[in-house]
C-alpha cells in the first residue's frame, strides 16, 4: 500500500520554510574555519630578494605560498606590506605545496629591481602574454605597468643588468633579430628606446655607472670579450679594449674614486686565477695592478671601496691567503694594507661599507668566525669593533652603521650600532633566532624580517635606534596553509545540517564536522601517524553516514565511517575482519546505497562494493584488472569505467554493483598492455571516451551503454591524435574541443552520431593551449568557455551553437593580456568561475548570462593579491571551495546563496502562485512536470529541498520550455513532504511549491 502524506498544493514564502531563516552577511564568501593555526611552517612570502629602498618604501621580489612571484612594497608610513601590482596570472610557476623555494620559481621572479632618480622602481617582469619585459611601479597597483613590450607578443626581450642613469635606467636587451642592444628608459613607452646594437649573438653584462658614463662587457663571436663605455648616445657608445683571449668575463666591476676597477678570471690548463685591473680614462688604457703578484697563485675577490685617496679591496695570495689590500690606481701603489689573520689562515674580508672617514667590514680571526672590523686606511687603524660573532651584512644609515652579532653573553642575534669606533659600538637588542633580510630607510628606521625568540614565525620588525623602540608590527603572513587542498573532490559530504570535510591540522589529515552557517569546526579524528597524511579522503555519504578511507601504515588501508560524532567515528569492522589487504583503496561512488571501491593487490586492481545497511563487503568482479587508471562515469543507474584485461585488451566496462551486472561493454583494442583509453566523460545521455583502436589514434568515441551503441564518433585528426575533451551538453547538442591535423584546437559539436558531428568554429591559433583545461559550462542554453585571440588574450567566450554566435563574451582583463577564466560551476542560478585581473588578482567571479551581470563576487585578498579559489563543490545549498588567504593559509571557505544573504524575505503574495506540479503526489521513480502560468516567466533552476532546508537535488531548466520536466529517478528521498523552489534568471524566487513523494 502506498503511503500518502499531504496532497494539498500551495505556495510558501522563503521565510516560512523551516531552515530558511534570513541571515545578514557582510560578504557572500567567508572562512568556514581556520583549521591549521600552527606557526611552525615557513613564511608564506617564502622568498624575498633584491630589497630596494625608495624614500620610505621598501620594494622586494617575493611570493606568497602557492602564488606567482611578484613585486611587494613595505610602506614605512602605514606599516603595510602589499603587492605593488599583479603582473603575472595563475600560469606563472608557483611554489611547491609545502611553500619551499622552487628553482623554477626563482628564475621566473621579477628581477633587477632598480631605483631611478624619477622615483620609479624599474624591473624585469615575466608575464605569460608578453614574456619578460621592462616594467615600472610607483608602489601602487594603478602605477604598476609594463613600460614597453620591446619584443611584441609572448617572446621576451629579457631586460638585464639595470643601472640608474640620468632620470631613468640603462639596461641590456636580447633581440633574436637585432642581437644584443643597449637600451634606455625614462619610464614611458615613448622614452624607451635602443641606444646602440652591440653585436649579433653573445651577451652583455656587468653594467656599472659613473656619473654620465657607464661601463659594460660584451661577449661575442669567437668567445671574445670586449670592454665598452657609453655616455648614453649611439656615437658615445664604443668598445674600449679587447680582453686577452685567455681571460674570460670580468667577475667584479665597480667605480671607485671615479675610476673603473674590475677583476678578470683566467684559466690555463687545470689552474685558475683572478687578476685585478683598472681602466684609466685619461690615457684610454687598461692597467693590471701589482705585477709582483703571482700570475697563477693570486685570486682577487674584489669589494673595491674608496676611502680617501685610496681604494680598498680583498685579494688572495699563496703566502697570506685572502686579506685586505689597498691601491691608488697604479701598480706601484697597490700593496697589502693588513694581514688580518696572520699566517695561512684567511682573514676573508667582505661586506665593505663606507662610513665617514672609515670603512667597516667583516673578517675572520683565528677562530674562523666573522667579526665586525673598522679601518681608517692604515694598518694600525684596522681593528675589530667587537669580540662577538657578526653576520656578514652591515648597513649604513646617516652617520651610524648597524650590524647583527651574537656571543656567549648574547646567544641570539642582536642589533648593534656603531660610529666606526670600538668605543662608539653598542648593543641595541632584538634577540632574534634568525634574520632573513633587513634594510635601513629614511626617518631613521630599520626594518628586519626576522624570527623572534618567542615564536617560530618570521615577522616584520621595526627598530628606531634613537628612541630604543623595537617591535614586531606585521605577522609576516604566517603560512597556516594546506589545511584544505584545492582538490576537494569528494572531500566534502553533508549529514543533515552538518558539513563533514577533511583538512590538515599540522599533524595529519583529520576529519572535521562543521554546523552549517556556524563558525568553527570539531575534529572527529585524532590521527598523528605520518602515513595518515592526505589519506582521509574520498568522502561518500550513504545511509546516514559518511564513509572514507585512511592509510594505517605503509601497506595497510582501512575504510572508516562517521555519523558526525566523535563517539561513532571509526573503522568499518566487517572490512577489518575480512582478511583483505586493501592497498591503494579508493572509494568511488554510491550506487543504490552501495559504495563501490577498488583496491590494488600486486599489479591488479579489483572491484568491490560495501553495503552499509548490511555492513558487508562483497567482491564484485574477479576479472576486472587495472581499473585504477581511469575514473568511474555514471550514466542513469549504472557505472562505467575503462579497464584492461590480457584476454580482452582495453575496453569499456559497466557495473550495477553486482557481480552478474558487471561485464565488458565493448573491447576497444586488443593488446598485451593498457594505455589505449585516456578518459571517459558523461554528457547528456551518452558516454564519451578518448580511445585509440589501433587504426585512428586517440579520437572521440561515444557509447549509450550497449555494445552496438559504442563506436568511433569521428576521425578528427587523421595524422595523429585529436585528444578531444571538455564534452558538455547544451540542449540536445554536445560540444567539445579537439585538435585537427594542423595542430589547432577547435570547437566541435555533435548530436552523438558520426553524421551529426561537425566543426563549429576554428579557434584562433593563439588559443592552441586552451583546450588543455577544457573550461566549459552549459548555462542559459548557451556554452560558456575559455578561449583567446591576439587582441584580447585568453578570456570568457560564448556560443549559441552557431559559428556566427561563437565569440568573445567579455574581455575581463582588457587588452591582449588574459584573465584565463577557469573552474566553471553552476550554482544559485548563476555561473561561477575564477578569473585574473591585475586589480584583484585571481578571485571568484559570477555571471547571470549578461555582460552587465558579470562581476567579481568578492576580493577575498584585497588588492592585486590572489586567493586562487579552487576545488568547488556544492553541498546542502552552499558552494564550498578552498582559498589561500595571508591570515589563515589555505582553508575551507563558503559562498552563501542569495536567500541566505538578505535580511528581508519576499512576502508570499509577491511570489507567482500559478506554477503547478503534476503529478502531485509523485513516486521517487517518476518524472515531475512544472506548468508555468505565464510564458514571460522563465524559471532557470529548480531545487528539491526537505523541510530542514537541506538541498537534495538541483535541475537547470534554462534549456527547456514549459512544461518543465524534473527527473526524480535516483534521488534518495523517503516518502514525505518536500519543497520545490523555482528561481529566475537573476536568482529571484519565483515559487516555493509543496511536493509530496510517496513510495
């Protein structure tokens, strides 16, 4: 007998339904909970380099965890650290997951940060659309710009060795057509021009400026080196001297007392040496200094620094080691100043800093530790400043200098101040475990990026020696990150109004419970074994519980379950007692409340099912092997997967969760090894497979689940593989990307038959890499996708199914640079995606299908920094995703739909009451129809909601015409009363209809 409860039909207001309590939210997106709050990880700005001071601002090259490297600025007036401007998009090489320095990132960072007299910071900035070109910034996003695309397009000019010159900078450019050139820029496109081509091929480097003159070295054909000089004009740029054939590039070039000093590195056989030279402009001659120094046994390390009429430098000799030398610019005037560490022990002088009529430096004494030294240019006046071990850096500010030192009485690094004399040297304090970088700026401030004694986190500190103030003023963007990974697929599940999710708490991946729309979360597990790391995954809800698997040790996995409480969270007993060794277990999906899972034993992978109601594990198929390399796809009431078996080769398989219902649908290719099927997708009522039958390469196949209905759709690339992907249904058509015989990725359409498969639109050749992401979405009876051209870069495109109706929808990042839309997901009658702009970075965007209605949802990290949302998943009427934010790391965030963001509800009499549900009551296996009272009312989305407000299912209605069909088949709905909520194009509520489901 059928059980019937409530057969009346009426309309409800939103506020009248249990679970739809209006709430007020300051922002639509918010942090669910900051799981990982430990301070033991490396700082989020993990690499900071090339600190450059302009006025009261400190510029540096750096990157937050998992973000592209950018130029940052520390504003001493506001005590803020911000990104100067976002010059790269998300395609730039990031950092490794644990936020350590990636060598690829190091070479793709902004480089050659150079302060010019006009107040601008110039640098070489990498960008995916323009390559590495010359950029400039005043420290604001609006004032951060590419000065000139010297080599147009994605090719790079690689500006290098920037030096201040007049009101701008001089630099070298590598032009593949013109060769190496000397360029000048005043910060404007018109004022950026080639001065002179130096030569075809080779390179130039070592640029140093001396007033209105600069010097540099050219390395050209025949492995020849030349010393050049320039006054900033083509006529005044000339080669001075050919360097000796056996002498390679100058190791050090520096101007001291108006004269160029440089070091030449020489090799002969297995012996190498360095020689110190000077170029005398008045006689247009290069002179090697101190010819008495042995040709093969001398190494000069440089550090040329003027002190009065002398120039001091470090040099190595066989009898003294590396010690302090002096020169007046002549060979006879080049002598040893002092043997700092007598005997063969090296003094190793370094870090020369001029302070008034003295020079400060670091040198080693007999215990081989660096100490701070001072010299007045005489041997007697060259003495240690203190007995404490010193850091290798000394910075000067006004009439004082500062260094870091530690010793037996002060085991941590302390900041010291000196006037250049031992009597005027004093400890200021600080007590740092480690100091990464520190600089002095105007207004007598010193800024340090250091690890304090009371915490493991690096913080920004400021010191004011005159007042004695020393304080930490910025948390340093402590990375609490990787709490929730971007790949959240099947790591979220709901139990009534509770969210179950996996996150890393600093020890291991734990399972957490969070109450919907309430801050915080409760840990359900307490794993501390390292093997548990990243293994609490594949969350699957069935029969009122959430199932997941964890790694117990190097070989053993277990299936666990939870009802949302700590007391009833633990391993599934039946699985433990089965005697199986489920290595590489993966929970896949539920099929009629049976959880399918696979595990690998040796080289084979087997298919199992777990029945939660009976608490039983059953072996499904003894013949299915190697199903681990492609995922499951669901079509109606069956699961499909690709598998290899030695007897049948690679083929399409299906299962209904039983042994008898698991069988081979069709063999694709006979063979002795897997690898002929690379993917499987569901679109509309068909499966689409990328397969190679041995005759056509990897091409698109289609299947309706039967052997006869599984066949090659089209041989798109007769000369190779089309590598099709992104299959998306819009109405009764399927769209996808495929590569043709010319290597271009183009947009195709099909009705599921070979005769109905055709090329829809040739995409621009610049978008050849577009199809790799297959960012497609069906929305409002149109296809939204990412593509690009030379004028607009990689942007949001749309197609109505015709060639003429396929093209650019919106240039989000205007010009030929790219916003690169990605991560499309339909939710709340809107299409959500991520996009990049220099103003906001990569953040969450939405569109209602109109250009005017396409906008950023929330600038989660204000300014040009990117929160890089990812791992989108809809649960219980909320959109969940992971976000990286400086104050919390990468954690779980939530977007609340419109009905949860408004403080007022729409009265019942303002909702259209003419929509009707037929039939009503309805069985869970039937189709439900919605009749519309007005042809001008178009519902875009329908939601099935229980009386607690929990969303059970959604339907997109934009591709249908009234009456609208809702397929209830497969929906987990026990008999009772439910709500069908209808929303329009802009998310406005149209109706709330009671629906009775009977069994």
